[in-house]
């Protein structure tokens, strides 16, 4: 996760989930939806930042919940 102060409020969030990380687009979209929901729950505290969420390591479908929990933790660290 990369965060920088937003040039213009509200900040934006981008997601980078490549095909090498998760082969099926259905799984990538499911992860993206879960990450989007985590970011929505962290609003308005994160609106001062532009954030990029990048998944680098291969991820199994069973680990989507763990990745979502990690993103919530990282968003909380950005705010504090």
C-alpha cells in the first residue's frame, strides 16, 4: 500500500491486482470488491490521501479474507 497526501480533496484509491497474482478475473474482482468495502468503511479519515493498493504475491481464493484484514490494518496505520 502506497499513500501520499491528496493533491485535491477527496483523495483517490487505486487497486493493482495482476493476472500473475490471481489467475481468474472473477477472483481478482472479488478481492477488489472486498478491498473497496474496507476503504469505504475507513472514509472520511482517509480522504486526505491518495492511496494505491498493490497485491504483489500470488494469492489463493481462500486467502482473500486475510488480505482484506491486512488492508484494514494498513488503512488504520495511514490514518494514525
